[in-house]
C-alpha cells in the first residue's frame, strides 16, 4: 500500500500492540463461545465485527438456531450487561425505554415523578422478533439505537456505551407482522443470515443439549477495553483505492447510476445509499483489526459486502421471477467489479 494513498497516519507501537491484543482476544472469545455454541462461525465473526465497528445487527433465521444463546454468551465473555426483549403485538414503547411513576418524597412529602429505566438500558440488547411489534414500538428502539439516549418528560437519559442491538426476524411467518421499512433497515450495520447447521454440527448439538452439565464461560474483555478497542478501529488507516472500491460497489447497486452494470438495471428497483459505502469501510476496519492487521484490504470490504448490502438493495419483479435473491445479485456484482488499485484514478470509479 503506497504511503501517499493512505488518509490516516500509520499507527505507532501502542496501536500495533493494541491490534495484537484484540486479535488475541478475538481468538479467546471464539474458543469460549465454542464451548457452548456449535457452528455459527460466520455469524459470530460478523457479530464481533459489528460490535467493534459500533454498529447494530439484524439476524434473520428460523427459530431454534441458538441466536439468543449466542448473544447472551457473547455478553458474558465481554463482561457486558445483557437484556432480552420479546417483541409482541401489545408491547408499548415505555415497556422498552422505561416509564415515569409518581412517588412520595420522604423528606418533603411532595409527590414527584421518578423515571424507572427499561430493559434498553443495557450494553447488549436482543430484540427478539422485532417485526412482531407495531411500528410505534419499533421506532422507540430504533431511535435509541441512533441517538444513544432516551428522552422522557423533557429530560435525556444517555445509554451507557458500548450499546449494541441485535434484532431477530423469522423469515417464514409474515402474517400479522410489521416488517421494518427500508429506511429503518438501513440503520442496521449488518443483515446477518443464520442458516441451518450441517449434518455433523446437528449431531454435535444433540449430544451437547441432551448431556448433563453446562460449560462455564470465562470473561475475556471488559467494558473499558472494548471502548478503547472501538476507538482503535476508527484510527485504522485506509488507502484511497479502498475508499474508491467501496464507493464503486455501493454506487453500482443504484439502477439510475451511470456506472451500474446492465444486470443491476435489469434486476434492482433501488440500491444502497451512502450508509452502504461508509459501513463497508467501518466493518472492513473492524474485520482487519480482528485479524491482526492495522490496515484495510480489498478482501475486508469484499467479506463484509454481503451483510452490509443485502438489506439495502431491493430486487424487482424480474429478479424474483427468475429466482434471484439479493445475495445472488451482490455476489455477481463482486465478481464483475474490478479491485486492482491501478484501475482507480483517485477521482472516479473503476475504469472498464
């Protein structure tokens, strides 16, 4: 990577040491989670990337794939507080954020309002089946995700960092649900796909679940260390051609853009906005550092393109009629988009 192509200065000895520390901590966290989680390596990886990139995740998968167990176990290894919110049609915004109650002041005898904090006041939140609650309640959580605070009675209550929301959706049952609109989906850094386990993994799951005893998980990182390592991710240098490559991927998903390939114009109604491009950079930084590198490579952007883009593009009827999914279109785009830095002149997209 050419020095004149790097926007941020290279890290010093302290940063390099911190990168090594995070890489080692990542391996220890994986070892701890594997005591209780079978498979889901990619899901764990993408969840960890999101945490250190200060983003939120939407997990899409059928019930029974250990999503709740994964998140609670991750919170334990990171020494963070964890709350699970089961979303239902009768859930109210105050059930999430908290509510004011009227109490007697023992000193003055006056009746005053006191704010009782809701479950959103935790470091890691599992929003289980977020599409089963009305938009008003969804909006309360999404506002907290964006603003990192709760406003009640004209007073702001900041959420304690790190703050990470992992929302789940069941892709099968859609009747009587409230799907998140595209503008709200865009607030999630990742859309993580949770697949069924393999044959060997399912056999191992049966053996573990039907046996006695439960493994004890060790704490690997603390809150202050996580905050410091999140800052480290922001300081990771990125070469200009990586910025241009990410911008090319994002802009190429927009059918109205002149550089969009023909199949994008044929199969997509809408593409990703600016959040798609800068989220690929942020997630690429976190992925690189988790792998012990203090710089972002093209492979990091390519690795995070699927979870970043799959909920930001909208396939049209032509794509659906041919059985093409968002993932199929993104993979084809990755194949056709050149990544050689010599093809980027620093001012525009990749040359043909």
